[in-house]
RNA sequence: GGCCCCGUAGCUCAGUGGAUAGAGCAUCUGCCUUCUAAGCAGAGGGUCACUGGUUCGAAUCCAGUCGGGGUCACCA
C-alpha cells in the first residue's frame, strides 16, 4: 500500500491502548489530509482521546505524536495546532513511495476479491433512439463497471432490452400504414431513428384521429381510446402475445433495425455489453415465479384472479404482480430476468443503473425477491441517478424537447473540431488526425460534464450553451496528459535515460504530487464502495491541476541536476499514468498529442 | 396528502462530523525569446434555504418549516 493512512490508524490505536488504556477501533480513528496552510501530510484528530487522557488537546496531541515517532521511524516531525496532530513523513519515505508506485505494474488495480457483480445499464425501449437520459445512464453504468473491476471485483455488464409492449406496436402500426415497404437501407436512415420516426408518425395520426372524434362530439378521454390507430395497436399487441407469425416477423424486423442503430451509437460513445437480455424472452419466467410464490403462500390471489404481494408491513403498498387475465406487469419481467441472471452468473451483487424515478419500483423488486428467499435478493442494488433536465424542465417527446444521443455526440465532436481547426496547432494535424482528436475531445467534454456530478443529483443541461473545453473539464485533464507525453517525446529524442536515483530531498510541490498520487488506490476503493465515478473524476481533476501548477515553475527535462530530472520525470510519468488510468475508468480516451 | 431525493458564490458543481467552506464558468489584472497558454499566478464574489436540537466541534447528524423534483398505475 502506498498510502500511510492505514498504518497510522493502527499505530494511533496502539498508542491509545498503551498510553491511555483506551480501546479504540483503528477504523474509527479520524485521519485527514493536512490542509495546505499547515505543516504535514496527515492530520490525526485528537479530540476523541482527550476524555481518557484527561489532558488538554495540545498535551494529548504532543504525547501521541511523540509516541508515534518512536513507533514509526518514517515520521520526520509533528506539530500540534489546537486539537490537530499534524504529521510529516521524511522525504526519504515519500521517495520510496514514489519508487513503490513506479514498481507496481498495475498501479490502480486493487487486489482481486471473490465478489461477482452483474451490472445492468442502458435499458432502452426498442421503439425509438437513445436520448440524453440514456447517455447519463450508459456513462454512469460503464464507468461504475470499470471502477468495480479496478476495485478487484468480477463484473459482468449486461443490457436489458424492453422489446415488447404497446410502444413498439405503435411504431409497427404506423409503419404498416405509411411505410411503403421502405427500410433503413433504402432510405439511408439509421435504424433506430427510422423506427422512431414511425413512433412519432403514430402520435401524429392518433392526434388527428382523436381530434376528428372530438369534433364529432366525443370526449377527449373516450376519443383517445377509440381512435382507430390506437385500436389497431392494441390488436397488434394481442396478436403478438398470441404468437401471430406475421406480426412476429414484422416485430423482429423492426427490432433488428433498432438494434443495428443502437449498436452504432454504443460504438460511437464507447460502451459495450457482455450480454443483452430481452424482456420478451423472460416475462414468462417471471410469471412462473409469481405462481410459485402464490403456491407457497407468499402472495395472495384476489377474487378477480389477479395476484398481489402485501408490502404494507414494509411501509409500502400492496402491489399487483399478475393481472386478472394472467398477463404480466412491469415487475413480473424484472423478476424473470433477475432469476435468469442468477442462473447465468451466480452473482453476489446485482447493480441496476436506472433513473431515480424508479426508486419505488426497485424497493418493491428487492422486497419481493427477499420474500421469495432467492439467494441473490439481498445483493440487489439500485444505482439510482438523477434525471437530466433542460432549462425548461423535463424532456418531453411530445413537445419535441428530447435531446437525441447521436445529435449530441455529433454536436460535441463538431465543436471540438472547430476549436482545433481555429487553433494555432491546426497545422500540426492532418484532417484524419483532427477527426479522431475531435471525437476524443468532444466526447471527453460530454462524458466528464456528466460524470463529475454526484450520480444522485439531477443535472441541468442547456443544449443552447455548448459544453466547455476549458477549466474543470475532460479536455483539461487530457491536455495535462498530452503535455507530459510531449516531455517524454523530448527526453526520448535527446536519449536521456531516466533512473530512479532521485537524490534525497523534496521540494514542497514535488512532495505534494507524490502524496496526492499515493491516494489513488484509496480513491478507487471509495469510488467502488459508493458507486460514484464522480470520486474518480474529481480526484484526477485535482491531480491535473496540481501537476499544471507544478509544471509552470519546475522544469522537468531541463531540471538543474540529473537527480532532479530523474525525480520530476518519475513524478510526471506516474501522474500521466494515473491520469490515463482514471480517464479510462470514466470511459474517456486519452490522446497522446493535442 | 404519504414516502423518497435535492437546496452551498451571478451560473454549473466539489466538500457529508474537524482548522479561516473550495473549484470551474462569467467579470477584472498580470504571464508565451526555456518542456504544448485547452495552461499558470492573482482580485472581487458566501446568512452553506430557514428555525431549533445533539456535539468539545455542524454546510455535514436529528426534528420541524419553506422551496424544487420524483413517486404513490392491472404504463413500461
């Protein structure tokens, strides 16, 4: 371990037991990073000890500090300010830390655990293209999976395709009416957009028909249920459930168009899945589980034949699990899919990346599975994230305010391209290189913009204001990395050999970077525990910031001595490594030059 | 109405029991004849929604109030 925190905890606990006969769990000891205005790297909060020490905070701090120095030779000095014991480790200790970090081939990959995680994300409906909400979902899901993996767990990324139901039937009906046997290939329209257009077309037709009925004297509510196209969609759904060959064929064809479109978007955005579950394949299994629960008395049947679970004892309501006609509801399908996943993976934890509007649903799902005593029930975890709102509020497809994922990616790429072309570096890159760079930088801006925010919080996105390329952004971090690569290109050119002879002393700015770098593994562990990519995002931003500041007034390739050159090159190399590693955890690519 | 989440600088966000609450954007001032200025250094900008409580110590925990969002469908 590169970080001294754990050792310090152990030793402080031992000192407390020894000197004050005060038994305290090492994990309960509060150790912070020392704020910059004080001397030291770690601060032990000593207030908890004064009760048993029966001395002033200052005296207690000094006593503990002195005892620590005896136990840990790496400590060079300490000071006490009010109730805070600030501890400095010797330069030599930090130089060794740097050597350790350099020697660790997979720095940032924590020791393997035996925990198996299945992480579900994306979860699109197959009747329209992906939008801004999916973008937050997939960025979060992909990053969380990477982080869990880095924390040592085995992770399986899976998708759930909501491929059945009335929505896709609406697209199908509209296509039959107005599609004229065109296809994505014949029109040159991306498959998901192609099908989505018919979903929009459906709404247009339905609105017109409803208006006509209302003009004929019907109430709006009744008209909505009587519109011919609506009745057609319902009929189509019945046929689908009955296994009608013609309907199934059209359904298959249109879904496959959508999948092809999704695949393209996944690729553009840089995410993937190990396996895709289709709701249509598992909703029947969910039914079996419900019936099983009915048999063993976990669920109850109402006189009309519908099956219910009573969750009032858990502070929730009664929930329907199966309709009177025996057809399944939303949760039935999730039950079936969850069961199947356990057959496939025997996971300890199932992470569901789903927006917070479904908090209630996942509470119910977990409770129901627990009541059925499935082995995976306790491991169900809903990674709930806030919605992405526009300045005027929630995105609404009816009002045409939905921000399309493909448009968004293209917009960001164009912006990065424009910036690159306008810059003085433009001449250094070929057009092909600019295309690649623009994609890397544009996506980086978008991804970082979303991932730096705590997942639970809603995000405000203003499509009219472009996402920044400067400041606290993805490109800022990419740029810090690229600058370091530039230094190493120079060093290689000049055939300078870097060794780990670093001398014996450190400047404050050098030490600060080493200390910060040493916290990386702890940060990964924390990000994994809290399922928060924002932890990584903010950590690497601070690292880039610290490095830039260091870079501005400490020459690296042109350092005054060979030892300083070695030292700073080593720091720069580890900084670049961690920046790249961290960005990759977030799903952000790292250009070598920009 | 019940339950859940959120409220920190003009704006977007960090900080979730510890010292004088931090970044970015925007505004203003400096810095490219030395490793990439997508950068660096600095200035101004705060009743941490409000009230009470717990604590040696509260933006952070608890209770209440106000404001915003979500949810409480035999929709998915």
